[in-house]
C-alpha cells in the first residue's frame, strides 16, 4: 500500500513516520511506498520500500494535485499552522489550515472523477473546535463554537471532511487531538506550549515558565498515544461513524498541579523547583477558553486508547526522547 | 445610511427590499442609499433615495470588492444556492455558498484594512446546519452535523461570520431561518418546496403533490416573519451574542396534517382535495434528516418574534400575495 503523510516534518509527522516504518504494515497490509511531504523536506526515514520526499506548500497552486496523482491509499493530513500563529497571522492561518485542507480534498475528488478513487483520509483536528461555556466534562455531542481562528479552521476542515465522505469522494476520519504533552524539542508557537515546557525543561535541568494558575485543568495525550490514534483512525471500519466523521479522542484530564505532582514523583523536587510562576494575561485568557475534560464515548467504543496516567505521559517522554534515562531524582 | 442587499432578486430579497423602502428607515436612521445585487439585476424599487442595481456573481473575481467599495453600513447577505441544487451540483454549491460568502467577508476585511470599517452583516443561515439524530425539540446548543452540502456550506458560513466578528472585521448576525412557507411564485429547487406547494397550489385552485407522510413534522415561518427576523438582526445590540453569532429563529412547529387542517380552515375542503399523495423516496430521505421543532430561547430573549399560528402563515400569504382575497371556501 501507498501512504502519504502531509505535514511529515512536524513533531507528530516524524513520530508517525517512524512508527509506520517500524511496523512496515498498516491494517495488515504491507507498506510499499511512503510519500512524505511538508513545507520543508522531511528527513529520509530508514525505510526499505519506495520513499518520496517533497517540500511543498499544500496551499500553492497545483501542489495538492501533484501529491494525489500517486493515488495514495491512506492520506494523513497533519499539516497546520498552530493556534498561536493562526491567531497572530490571520491570512496565513486561513491559507494553510483552510485553503490547504480544501485543496487536498478537492484534488482527491478530481482524481476520483478521472478514475474511481476513495482513499482513507485521517485529518488531525483539535479540541479547539469547542468553546466556552463548558460543562465540567464534555460529551460527544457538544456544540462547535471555536474561540480562535485556528479552532474555526479546524471545525471547517471537519465539516468538509464529513461532506466529502458522505459524497463518497473519500473516506475521512477526523481526530480531535487532546493537547500533546510532552512535546519534544523547542517550544512552538502554540499557546498551549507551556503544558509541555513545565515538564520538558525541568527534566533537562532547565528553568521553565508557568504562565497560568496551578488550578487550570486540561486534556492531554502523549505523542505516542497520538500516533496510536492516527494509526487506528487509518485502519478502523468507518461504517459506524455515519455522518459524524470527527471524534473526540480519549486523554488524561489533569490540573497543572497534578502535572507538577507527577513530575515530582518521576523526577523529584529539584525538577519541580525549576518551574517559575509568571502569570501571562494573554495566555490565561486563551486557556480560560479551553476544555477541561471529555467523555469520549464514541472513540472508546471504536477502540481508541489513551495513556493510563499522567505519570505514564512523563515516562513516555523519558523513554522516547531521553533514551529511557530517568533524571536524577 | 447605506444598505446593501446581496441576493436582492430572490424571494426574501424582494420582500426585504419592499419593507426597507416602506419603512424608509432602519433602526431609527434614514436610509439614504440602497444597493441591490443579485446574479440577475433586481427590479428597481420605488425608492426616493439613491438606488444602485447590479447583476453580479458574488463569487466572481473582484465582485465582492466592488460591492463593498461603497462601504455600506448594513449588508444583508441572502445569496445562496438552495439545498436541492447544492446537492445536485457540488461545485456550484461550494462556489456560491462558500466561496461567495468568504469573498464578501474578505472584501469587508480588506476595506477595513484601508480605513476603519465594521458593517453589520446579516447572514441567512438555515436549520439545515443540524442533522439527525434529533431530540423532539432542539435547543440552542445543539451540535452542528449537517446532512447536506448546503447545510455544510451554511455551517461554514456561520463559523467564518463568528471569526470575522470576533476579530472585529465586521459585526455579524447569522439567522437560521425556519423553512419558509408559503413561498410565492413557482417552486424552486429546494427539497422543502412541497411544504409551500401543498398550500399555494390549492389556494390557486391547482393540484399539488405531497411527497411525504402526513405525520412529518417541521419548523416554519412566513416570509413576513422572515423579513422581520432580518430587520431585527440588522438593528439589535450584538453585545449579548458573544462568540455565538448565529441564532435559531422562532417558528411554528407543524405536521403536514396540521398544515392541511389549517388550509381546510382557511380555504375549505375543495382546496384540501387538490392535494395528491405521491410518496417520493428521495424527498422522504431528505426530510427524515430535518429538524421537527426548536426551543429558540436566545432568539426570543433577543426580541425575535415568529408567526402566531399556522393559520396566520396562510393568512399572511393571502394578504401579501393574493391581494387579501380569500379563495372561495
């Protein structure tokens, strides 16, 4: 089978690629070809099969058509401008997150008009499609009222994915990712970056800034769990989804205080002491509009699985990013 | 003040224009200029002020910019491809209902980037943004899961309207219209057309086809009530709307049997006898996905008002379209 990953150079794209290469199969079928695409050329994975690496802006004229011409069986569409940047740069956010997504779906439809074609499309959406006021625990039928341009763009992507699926142009699954912690590497422009930073930096013996109160509660998954969601979304039977193609993913609800307590258990008091409290009204305002917990019944019934605890989320990071070496406690 | 009506040649656009001309004011301000636009040139209204009539396709390059250059204070955006046609012609539906709407919002944003500008934009959305399964009565927080391309396009329009309003580019109000009965004139391509047809044709002494069961229950407003919604949306204080810019409008919930009973009361048994039952599986499938009743608390609290009964809906038609002459009962 042929798999296309759009956004392959991003954090999740790289981890997904590594997992696909490691498995060498998807849903029981051997992976013959991997097409990896991003605005910068993705790294060449150690993959035995055919590999196609491209630096392409999905929203550029003809780009999506070029990508779909190879008729991939499964398309992971992970490419996105993150929340903070989509808020700061209105035009760029709409160009990449809306026009780019639509161009991809349209290219698939055009390819299918030439010759029957209906690829599985896994689209990374976000819990940012939801907006206040929130119940303490959000159900699967919660109304979409995004509070950011990013959330609006993701909600529109979900609507398009559902319509193109209903029409039979593609077979889409939208995955509303929890906030991913611990993100490896440097902070990105996501307003949620501190949720990772207050763990990642102390684990590396560095100071981290906490811009919100300890009582802030939010919804998390590890990168490893997120890759698991994507792979499951690529292989599950979509018949039970009906018209509702986008799903709240399972996760771990935790307060900042609970994050810090987990850090203390795994890495000791010295790590915790590296967290510096410096309230930031802009980030606090963002976070006020974020969901705290979900009851993702549909996703659980469909076999999606989350991390088992916040301690596990930290352990995943230590295993996957720090060579399994636990810092001195 | 300067008012722009996009979609002014349509049924609702003509009635709205007539009402604006009759009132000569909107929200207490004198109307100095009316710009009326549609894909075909709207009829010249008997308006004492400046009138600008244009035949323009909103989705054509530069069209929206041209319309907004006159910096109207209030923009009614009624232009749309109806549900049946948007379902039959996928590309046309997206071009007019999505690209056209987005072009209008973008033109407003671009105008505001030159010089501060934040017009009131009244957008006609639809209860087609909702999809099954439905509760018996739909609340204001019901999830958006449209079952048609038209519904998806309207839901996307709502999301864009909310984001552009939040950003301060415009001051938007989305009006989720009930199904309008009795539509005057010839049937249009809307799948809901029969709800009007089974009243309008018998009132004119002609046969009408009823393609669904008598037990089908749906949500209605008269054209006069709909014009009232639009005018109220153009003048209300939008501060209480917050991020949720689109509202379920009040209406009358009625079964087909109740429609027919009202027809019988107003026009007699001879009229009812002109309804021929001829089930149409395609329309039945459409209608199965439609809401039955709403509890439009927010709109009622904001002062929107509906017709008082289905009999009234028929009387409005007789007054406004048949010169007040009640057919022989």
